[in-house]
C-alpha cells in the first residue's frame, strides 16, 4: 500500500515554506521544500503527519471498550 502523508503548508519557521515528512533511519524529520530546513519530530508527531487516521487511534490509546453482558 502506498504511504500517504500531509504536506504542511507555510509551516517552515525559517522561510514560511511548505514542509513534508521524511524518515531518516529510525527518526522522522519535517523538511522544507523551499529552503531545505530540517526539523526532527517525535514518533507520535510523525504518525499524525504521515498517517492521519493514526491520530484518531492515538486518542484512544489506553482506553478499551468493554462489552456489556446482555
């Protein structure tokens, strides 16, 4: 399955350019398309950028629905 990600428009702190996530070994970075500025981001932040559905899944971490007896 192809990997999808969000391009963050006008989010570069240096030039206000557009940034995209890039995996560098075990870490993730946001890389500016215009100036090349790189910012290392945490794994959880990377999940939110690379896989938007994961954000909803992370919100439920540690919470589990318990089926009720009918």
